[in-house]
């Protein structure tokens, strides 16, 4: 049985393309493998606060010497990190905002990318990821027309997410992208169909390589 950590970052709880695609992913995944379990972290419903000075003091203090306040200040970060480490697979759905991730997701990342917990520095002061590699599926949507190539120049979104996940050790990253959500409905529905096909392909591919839990019959 796999645990899949699903993180939804769109502030739009209704009508969000990224959430719709993540729902499609979850439903189709469970059809293929009903014993798997999705743990959902909804960043719109459970807002992650920005880091504070006290939290950073806690991060910078050896946990063996944490006083009660430091324990409290780092408890959320500990919980989010444990949740991420416990997951076998990561499904991250997020819109592109201003060529990057929305601030809700950035706040989550700030709590999870933590020295001594998810990355370490070796003797040469080089960072080493401490999280075991896992399949990470990133679902994104953006408004601009892909034909216009505007996003190509400024799209830090995927580059950033790839770098930050690799930094903590997650290297098997796949992108499912729906572009031009502000385009005409027919274009949007064709692109949606393409995104669904890509999701089906990823699910099939995963289960071909990990047949142990497949539904029988
Ligand atoms: C604050 C904000 C910033 C945005 N920035 C971009 C952007 O940089 N590039 C882009 O193509 N679309 C941008 N969009 C459009 C969204 O990416 C698009 O509407 C997407 O479908 C939102 O995802 P959702 O439907 O899952 O909420 C932006 C939308 C908002 C509200």
C-alpha cells in the first residue's frame, strides 16, 4: 500500500483547474490501486503561516535544547516534514502565480526545507537532500496562451519547484501542465483532454514499474 501526499495550493476552492486535475489523478489512481491512501494537505483550507523570528530561532537551535516555546514554534514544521517523509508519492497541484508558485505554497516550502531535517551540509559545505527519492507529480495551470511563448521567458515556476524538490532529495519529478486557461473554451477542453491523457500515462507507467499492489481481476 502506498501513501500519496496530495498538496493543493490553489486559493480557488471552487472551479480551480489544478484541483480538478488533481481530483482526476486521485480518482484514476484509486481505480487502478484501491488499497492506496491519499493524505490531503489543502493550503487554502489550512493556511500555513509565514515564518516568524521565533520559528527561525527554533530552527537554528539543536532540538535537544529546545525549550517549551521553541517546541511550539517548530511543531508545525515538524509535522509537515514528518508527513512529507512518510509519503511514498507526492502529488502537488498548484497554479502559476506571477511566473512562480503562489505564496501559500512558498510558506509551506519555507517550513519544510529545513537544515538538519530535510537537508544537511557535508564537510565541504555542500547541501545534501535528506528525504528519500519518491515519484513527485506536479500539476499546474496557467492563464497565458502557450502559443505566445510569454511564459517561456519568465516561467520560474517549474524550474523553482524542480530545484527545491531536488535540493531535499526528491529527484523523480513529472510535470502535468494545463496552459492557456484563459483561452477559448474549446482550446481549454482540448488541453484538459491532453492533461488527462498525460495523467493516465503516468499512472499506467507507475503501475507497470510497481505491479505489486495492482488491483486483481
Ligand atoms: C495572482 C495571479 C497571478 C497569476 N500569474 C500568472 C502568470 O504569471 N502566468 C500565467 O500564465 N498565468 C497567471 N495567472 C493565471 C492563473 O495561473 C490561471 O488562472 C490558473 O488557471 C489558476 O489556477 P487554478 O485554476 O487552479 O486556480 C495568475 C492568476 C492570478 C490570480
